[in-house]
C-alpha cells in the first residue's frame, strides 16, 4: 500500500522535463528572432543575445564574499555560457531570461545569486491574459559552489550537475527539476519546493536549516537514492537523508509522503545495524513494514499458518480417534491424496489456533499443545499489528 509510485513519478517527470525543454527551445528561438521588439529589458549590455565560450567571469584569487566582483541590476537575455568559469562573482538584482549554462565551473571561487530572477513568466503571444510561458534557465553538467539568496529559480533545470557546499536561502524553487545530479552538503533555508522534482539524483548530505519552514506539497518528489559504494558509511548517509525528508514532509502535514520516506529510511538503516538490532529490524519489516505496510502482516500471517500446519504433521494431531503423526520413516510410499487430506486437517487446526477460535475436527496431541499455544499468542500479536497498521493508514 505504498502511496508513492516511484516508477510512475519518474515517467511523468521525464515527460514534464522533455516538454519543458521543448518549450524553452521554442521561446529561446522566438526571443532571438524578435530581439529588437522586446520591451521591459535593458538589453544593451554585452551579456544579452550572445554566446560565451571559455570565458572567465569574475576575478581570479581567493576572496571573501564582500570582495567579490559584483554584476548588479543587469538583464541577461537569451545567452549561452559554454565551458565558462565563474570565479568570485556576485549577481545582485539581476534577471536571467532563457539563459543556458553548459559545462560551466561555478566551484573555483564561489558564486552568489542574490535577489535574482531566473524565470520569465509573462507570455510573448497575445492575448496574454492568464497565460504564462514559464521560460526558465538551464544548468547542464556544471560544477557548482554557489549561494542562492532570495532568488527565483522556479522551473529551472539542473542536469548532470555537481552541487557541493551549496546554500539555498529564501529561494523560490517551484517546479524546479534536478535530474541526474549529485548533491553534497546542500542546505535549504525557508525555501519553496512545491512541485520540485529530484530525479535520479545522488544525495550525500542534505539539510534544512529553517527559521520558519521550507514548503513542500503533494507534487514535491525525491527519487530513491541508489547507493554507489555500498558501504556502511554510505548507507548511514542515505538513511539520514531519508529521515530528514520524512521529517520535512511531516512538518508540511503530508503524512502519506512522510510514511514512504520513513519506510525507505528504516529499510536503509537496517543495512547499518549490528546482528541483534538487525534481527529486530527484520522482524519489524516482515510483520508490518515498519508500520507502513499493513499487507505485510497478512502475508506473514499466511506464512505462519502454513508453517505451523506442516509442524503439526510431525508433532501430531488427533482427529476422530485417528492420529496424524508423520516422521521421516513413515512418509515413504505415501500417496499424494492422503498427504493433502492430512495437510488440510492440520491447516484447519493451524488457522483456528492463529485466529484464537480453537479447533474443529482435529485437536493437538500432547506434544502439540505447547506449539499451538505459541501459535495462538503469535496470532493475537500479528492481528493486533495488522489492524493497528491498517488503521493508521486509513486515518491518514
């Protein structure tokens, strides 16, 4: 009874990504074709309607943020940056419209985007009432050591990027798609991640340092994290990431999503435990899926009933003056029909004991009484777990 179908979510997000790229390409070509007709943009600077390849933007060296090269209140429209290096540069109150960053390096000295807008929402076609183009910027195969502060990254696309030591504060990231990236020490603070998609992304370290609340909604999606090294340390990091996401979904009262990432976290944590804690974790997983899979209780219950039914064949069952008691010596030459008939009787007994309703035709032999009492206790516990887990899901 999982609430998130990861395969379906990935399929829908891939379609959304393809559609968005097609939309961006069409609008980009439109802007280039009608660049002389654009209004509302200061397009006289060198960063508009241009392609930069192998350029250095900023200044070399190691500087504190207060000494960064500042690009202030510039409109950067329909520009491609290819294999460029951004060093010690701060974009302040800038607007980026239909810009693409390919194979760029933002990691050498650090880059700050403060009070910037990286989306063009207004429509080019007329009439434009109630229409939005949502023309966004794209970052492809970039190394990023950046800080986004009070910036609008809505509908942006990050693909095959490495984000390390990245701080994202008070930033709008509605419907942003982060695809096939690596996130290593990324911190969110009071951001809007409604509709954001993190697809096939390897997350090493993710944190929310909120003073108020980072917003999630039902469309916010984080894909499963696929381990690479498969070491205990890596699994611990993945477990902590799932736990962080679960808590954030719960904070946004999205309890169904909380349950899914809580389940993924506990399943990953199990791989880091020592022997006895791992056994306890396995029992919790098998019996009720850590409280998130009520169907597990049904499957486990059926398995227990069948197991005890086989056990009764060898410990003995009395039925209408006739004893059923198998051993390794009397099973040779036995017909299949007789075995099925006897197994049907022990299965009937096992079902009654598991459900706590007693016996019907057959009853346990003296040797089987202890076993039947144990099954009854296990059955009561399992039914309690199953009903409790199911009730928890229904209440949600």
